[in-house]
C-alpha cells in the first residue's frame, strides 16, 4: 500500500474557497472525515502513479501513527480522501541518534541521508569543515535544505518510518561543537519549512538536550581502542531503564577532520570510534555506524 507524508504547512483549508494554507494535524480530524490531499501527494499519487477513485493508501504527518485512507475525488487541481482508520504504530528506532555530518557532493550526500533515514536516524546536522568539499552560499541553503529533507521524507515513505528525521541547516563544525556545550532548551532548530511545525513536536525536543554519549568516527590508528567502553554501558543502561539512549555521531568529510577539529571534538566529549580496520567513505560511515549501534543493543 502506498505511503505518503502529509506536509502540514501545505494543507489548504477545505472549509473555505480561499487559497490560504492552514495548519492541520491528521489527528484533528475524525475517522470518516473527507480531507483534501496536499498538492505534492495529489501530483505523485493521482497524476504520476495514476491512482483511481477507491484506491487506498497510508498518510502520516510525522506526529506518530498513520492513517489508512481511500481516494474519494480526483480533479486536475485537487483530490480528497476519506480517513478510514488510525493505525497506532511507532516505527522509530530503539536509539535516538543525531549525526553531525560534513556535507559531500551530489549523489553521495543523497545516499548518506537516504540510508541513514532507513536505519532510523532522528536528525542530521549538516556541517562544513576545513577539509570539506561543500560550502553553500546563503542563497543556496533553503533550496538544498528542502531537497535533502525531501530525500529523507521519500526514504520514510519507502521504508515505513512515520517520523521523518530532521535535516538541520548547515553550520561550521567549530560553531556546532561550541553550541553543544551551551545548550538552550528553547532554541528553535533551523529546518526546512516543510517540517518546521513538526520539529516543535515533543518527540524531537530531546535533540536540544545533551546526548548520553558522543562518538566521533575516526580512521584506524595505533593505540586507540576500537570501541569506547562507555558505549555498551550506555546501551545496557537504557534497556534496563526501558528508555531510548540518545547518541550523537560526528562524521567528517572524505578528507577527514583536521587535527584542530578532532581536538575540539574530543574536548566537547566526542570519543573516537573505529569501526573495523578500513577507512570508510563519508556516505558509508553513517550506514555502518547506525547499523552497528542497533546490532549492539542488548
């Protein structure tokens, strides 16, 4: 059954004839109600996939759970569905994770975001660094942020997640590291407008708090432990407490982090973590790191 993300800031008010867009959570509607699809869902489902009246699908808005719906009307400009049932399921990962990821070019960045989403990442903080190959101009930020957020949303639609990860606007790595030691709980997270209201949901507020553990993926080096001793302890404690551990990961660019950046990361609490004896590409590292964390959960 096809799944679609219901972008709340792009919902037209079905109770009036104006073109103003209003904010509606799916939970604000009763089962049996007819609602208007967003333009993006209408385009993809009805035009590209050529859905017909009576076809059924799944809508999720990121606030938890999802809705079984049936197409009722289709026209050139809009389509409506009936909410048939609410499915109270949480498909999120057993670990809350935020990746500080130095940006890479083109398809490599798309791949890293797509696969990290499939593995249940909660948020990705985009970073620039001394050896990084991507530095966005101010005029490019909104467009790229929207693109990468849509990559994450599409991955959610495909893999079954119903809470998309937040893609956070780029920061210089030193600025991000400094901010981690001065966490302001009421500071808004800089995200694309498509998930702006979603980012204010209580589920994502843990991202504003200090992590239980910070890990920096590093290249193999003599004298360094392959795995921080604290990692297994944190995971075990979370299971015993029936809670989700919150882990931050730092992943550099193809050229790696500079010595100064590594030193500042360690002063900020990031422990070096070597996964195997090979040097991983920047788009491979998030996949391996997240998969390893899940495999290590007791």
